[in-house]
C-alpha cells in the first residue's frame, strides 16, 4: 500500500495532523496508523484543560527556551475556539469548548505557585479575577471534642476566564468520524518496524506494509522507541504515567477547578464533562509504559478532590484512566524534520501540552511537509543535545524541597541531592521527577 504521507500514532497530534492535512491538500493519499483502543493515550486520559497560565511553575519562565515554549502555548489558546467550531462542522459531531478555570490554594507549596501564576498573568496582561473565598462551598470534616463539623476553608482563589477545557472523548469521536468519511486511510494497529531504505513501515498485529513518501512520527512516548531503533540520537524519551478517574453524580460545578501544578503533575484538577466529573491527576516517570492505575494514586487524588468538591462523596466512579505523557530528559518537545534521515518528521515530547497545542503543532508540521515556513523554531529540533533549561542549583533546590521530610532540614536534603548529581555526573539541572530515572 503506497501513500504520500503515513502518520504513525492516532493520538491527538496524529489525528489533528491527518485532519488538517486532508483538508489543505485533499489530493494527497494519507494513512494514519494507531491502536484502535488508544490504550495509554495521554489525551484520552487527560482532563483536556486548555490551560497555560494555570500551569505556571518556577521553571515556566526561567530562561529564553522556556519562555519560547510558553509563547507557543499562548498562541495555541487563541486557535481553539475556531478549531472546535470547524471540527464540529466538518465531522457533524459535537465538540464542546468551554471557558473558565478556577485555581485554588491548598498548601504552602500551592501558594508559592499561585504567586508565580499571578506574576505571569500580570506580565502578559492576561485577565483574571479574585472570587469570593469559599464560593464553591468546598468543605471538609473537622474533628472537635470527638464530634465532626463541616468547615469551609478560606482558600486563596483566582479565576482565569480565558482558560477552559474540551472533552477528549468528543474530540476523538469527531476526528474518527471525519477521518472515516474522508479519503484518509485509518489502520488500527501498531507500527513495529520502519525501513528507511525502502521507505516502508510494518505493522505489528496484522503484519501489513505501508510505503510512504513522507513519514510523521506522532506516537507519543512510543516515538522514542521508534527513534532509538532507527539509531537517531535525540534526547531520551520517557513515559510520564498519569492516573485519573471519571465520576458520575449530581455536580453543581460548572468550570474547571484545580490547584497549581505539583511536582511534574498538573496538580489536582476537577473538570465537568456533561454530567460527569474528571478527577485527576497523578504522574510519575518510567522507562516502560504502565496500563493499570496505582491504588495509592487514586487514593491520594480522591482524598484531596473530595475537599475541593464535596459532591464527589455521593458520586459513582465510572471509569479509571491511565495515560502516558511523552516527556524528554530535558522536559522540552521534539518538533521538526530529522536531519540524518530524509522525509521523517517528529512531533512528540509535549509532556502536558500535547492536546492544548495540537492545532498549532498540526499546522507547523503541515507547513514543514509543504515547504512553508515552520511556526516552531529549530530550538526544539529532534536531533539535538539535551537543552540546559535548569541551572544546577535551581534543580537541586527544587528536588530537595520535594524530598525532605516534614521536619527535615533543606540544607541536609540539598547535600543528598548534590551527591546524586555527582554520582550521575550530571552537568545540567534536570526536572525533579526525572532525576532518579536519568
């Protein structure tokens, strides 16, 4: 089977590229290959918040590289309203696009992140408001003299009206409907072998061969394994495994409610989804994918989520979710054409931003395919050395703050982390969640 373009991966980026490319150049023969169940898909397991400022932490604007990525995220936000309307019209399926994100502070670490969020909002002139404390009726039980009382904490909160969310299941249903009625060939399988000399890919289960003119690797964290098998030197790719669940109940919440980000995760997030509530999300980094949720993760998420919305207490869990966020060893994406092998393009390593940035990255990839100017700079080219995005001291201090015990001394923990850096011979700072695995 011969195709002008073969897309490996049917996650949000692969689907967005196939959708846009089939519209801009309808005469092209396009194939998209991926697991029909999308098992482990980061976007399928995501809350699908279109959040930029809500995700700010101490590393978001720490240098020019991080700022550049942040600007692409802001640009992506501006595309979503038209993108959702267009996809709904072309597919004939509903694609809800809703606005409103409330951020709540639940501990001292959250407060530090909130201060950074507000600073970024002011710097980029992004509107936000301070709602009345306790306006969500967030309650928790407090024991006093052996009795329990409901207590509403006076958390600091802000609302960002320009940041919202979509529903992943709707997005994929719309993409699937459009692609199946278009000329794009969809193959429900996994690519196991790429032969660059013959320009073919071979599927794992049905053992089919596809010949390509151009090849796009957009298979999330699995792209790292494909690149390694090709002998391409890129920053190493890992699986950022996340757990979440969906609850069904009588929820009054009408916007995203979340904490600031926490140690590589998006924090605790509650996202309304047409009578259901998405509740997430944990994260840890592994070299291999995991497909089952961890009890400890679901337990911890549930405990804190209940304090943020007491309606969860009477709800029923309808689904557990596991997704693999693609994260590189420098925490930055791999975007662009390979230098060492002709006609292969890479779109991965987006960490928590893949769904949010999908309209922009789809357009960038198509521009590259057609010989137009790319949107994303060569800073994030796939074949590069790991970027030095964190200073050693900053990374060591961040890691030590996370690892120290409640009554431990920060200086002592920093010494222990410094020893790890010395043993690993690291000359650059790495994200705290990556230190043990690198």
